[in-house]
C-alpha cells in the first residue's frame, strides 16, 4: 500500500479509474499513513478523517457511475486560510481559533465538485505572514527532509504534507513567495498563478493586491491538473479575470527548442548561497543543452523589492485585519472594558507578534503625514519593477533563477532576526509585486536538502512556465530521489 | 528615520492594539531595523512615476442589482462571541 502513497496524483488517478483501488481504500490508506507520519511532521492543524471517508464514498459512487476525471477520489489537503464550510478555519491564529466558516472558498467548492477528498487543514504562518511556519500560533511544522529544519512558509504545512505523501496535492497561498519558497524547501512543485487567474473568494485576506492561491504537488503534470480545476472568473472576486481556460496539460511538452530563457543576474546576487546558484546554473545549462536559448537579463528594481513589499503588504494587512474586532466571530477578550477596550484587548491577545508588527508598520505607513514618504513611494517603485519585467519579456519567453537564496534553515535559527527571515523571500517577492506566474520545481540538492528552480512567466502565460518546468523534470530525473524524503527514514 | 516610543503608542492606538510600553519598545527595535532597509526607497527617482495599486489595471466591476442568496441569520450568528434574539451582543456603546 505504501508504494501507492508515493505515486503522483496522475498515477493514482489512473489506479482509481482502472479500479485497482477504490476511493475509500485509498482514503483509509492515506489516513493510516497520516497517523504514522504526522507526529513527526505536524503539517496539519485540523485533520478531517471523517469528512475524508464521507467524500471518498461519494467519489466512489461517481467512479462506479463511470465518471473518469483526474481529481475524483484523490486525497488532497488545504491551507488553513481557505474557508471550508463546517470545518474550522483558523489561519493559524488564536483570534480565529474557533472560527467555523459558513461557506466554502471558491477553490474549495471547485475541488469538491471535482470529487477530491479532503484529508485536513494545514499549518501555516499566522495569517500567511512568515517564511518558516514558525509563526503559527499552534505548533511548528517540520521539514520531511530534515526534521530539525523548517518546511518554509507561509504554506509550510501544504509543502510538508505533499513531500511526506500525506496528500497527493495541496492548496497554498502566495503573497510574497508562500507557495514557491516552501515548495523549494520541501522538494515539491509549487505554482503561484498570475494575479487574477484564480478566485480568492474565501481566502482569508492578507495583502489583497498580491495574494494568489495555487497548487503544491509532486510533479508538474499534477500541478497542471489541479490548476485546471481552480482557474476561472468568479463573480465573487472582482479581480478574477475572464479568460478562455486552456487545458494546462497541453503545456506538458518535453521540448523547449527555441524557447528564450532569461537569467536575471540580480537573482544570483542578494545573498544567494554559491552552492544553490551552482545547482540552478547547472539546471539552466541542461535546459540550454536541449534547445532553450539562454541569455542574461537585468532587473535592477528587483533589489528594491523587499523594501517595496514590506511597505505595501503591511499597509494592506493593517486594513484587511481591521475586521478582527471580537464582535462577529473569533476571539473576544475584555468585554468589561467597553467597546474600544474590548477591541484593543481582543486584538492584542489574539494576534501573534509578527502579525502585530506588520499591522503597526502598515498603520504607520498609511497614517497622516507618512503616506507619501512610504506607501506612495512603494507603489511607484512597483510601477518601475513592473516596467522592467515588461521590457525583459520583450526579449525572452520566461525567466529562470533560484527560488530561494538558501535551502531550508534550522528551526529557531532566524526566528528572532526581523530582516534575515524576510530575506528568504527576496527572490520570490518581485513576482508577486508584478503579478506574474511563478513556478518552483525541484532542481537538485545541497547538503541533502532540496533546491528549487524558479520559472517566471509573462502575465497569464502559465503554459510556457509549465512547459519549461515539465521539460526540466524530464531531464532532471529526480523523481525517485524526491519520493523518499530523508528526514522520515524512507516513508516513516 | 526611526520610530519613537511616542509614535509607537499613537500607531498602536490607531490600530486598536492594547500593548504595554515594554511590548512597544520591543516592537520598535524590530520595526526600526526593518525601516532602515526601507530607506533605500527614498533614494529612487520616482517623482515622474505613476503609482501601481494592482499589478494589472482593475476597473470597476459592475453587476446587475438583483437579489441573490444571503446567509441565513443563524449561520451568520453561529460564530458570534455573544448573540441573543438574532443579534450580535457588544459592550454598551452609548452611555446612559
């Protein structure tokens, strides 16, 4: 049974279609595996075994009726900032510790309709603010490749669960790298689609001009399958875009002859560990050897991205998180202090230190007298960055670079250093600021830890991004090695 | 530019956060370390640049003004810290 768990989503789907295993048997096997591995990894905040079995039965009924769709009966899991009707959604925050949404996020509804089986809600940095999942109010998640190390963040639970085979795919959210960075740290595939490609309705908002939902999977093919299920215009999210939805599996072409790949030189500076740069350069060399046209390009504004992001994202967060006031849902503290006192006590008790820090920065950056110096400047900087991406994309079809400057760091190593932790996102943040699609695929190992290759595309050109990623995957032949994360001694 | 404790107190009040001076001092050090990093933005030639609020132009999204499904009152109140008679209960706001 264990070998079934390490299969890709596409492979297990075939087994379900061919009746080699039933959806209920698969759900049971996955739940048993979760019970065995979860004490070490701690990827989940709320496992949902009963729901999983119920959904598996429904999926099996559809399979029995002859339906053959790729997600039908497949165990998946969701980051805990995606609203799930009737299932606790905490955002890894004390302020939402008891919140049970009355409705599904659009992506959750789409996965339900596709027949996926939900095995649980996954740990994350509180309100998706962080790069290690250490800012969860509940517990730390461990990297399946080395249990002393972080899985990355903020979608750390989403990446760890896929790497440890506790789900065939998960959803995460990415505001400054929160899908791609943990994907790189845990040796999984992770895609942040173009801003507007996937509806955010029911995603607990952090920074609305940057947030995007996307899949974490074992392979690029699986990524295309999940993306197919979650894209589309949604009347509930005015920023979602009406576009013809291609079948993203059409991008799975093992051929990139003539594709022009840009290597942005700034993404190899900025504290990138030489061994990481080397691993990624080697991958780029291999892509060139199979026909990609590689050229160096420059995006000088990328070096300003962290500064721009840490004004814009906190500013938006300070506004978005104003809704947690102890009145309609979540924690309430200090009702005896009057209505203002209650809000102040509720928020100070319910939010963790990192969230409070960002609310304060954002409130300050938006406050009277400072708006022009910070917020407006950051928005203008964002324009310059976007223009530089536009101009680079006149010359190339996609960009290739490392996803993160280093492999996964140790638990506790950076947690007290306000800037060092944020540098983990320095190569992913520019992509959010410009709204572009970005994919991380495993491209090798440094000291036994996975390293991610980041592929950045033109707006709404996920097809090229997936094609480059798929081609890389075929040349890299890392699948067998990626199947058995070392921290778990095989499969645990 | 660095924040002072006085500015921290004021900002925390604006953000409705009840924090002690000790907590604020702690936060102030962390925030000022980050602010030093933001300084680099001040040096950019940005006067002639238009600000970008979204990475793609998002215009008003209109829809027909029609009645749709809404949450039943019970569902809307189900997460309330305190509810009675179909209403959210909050501390007294208007003095007697």
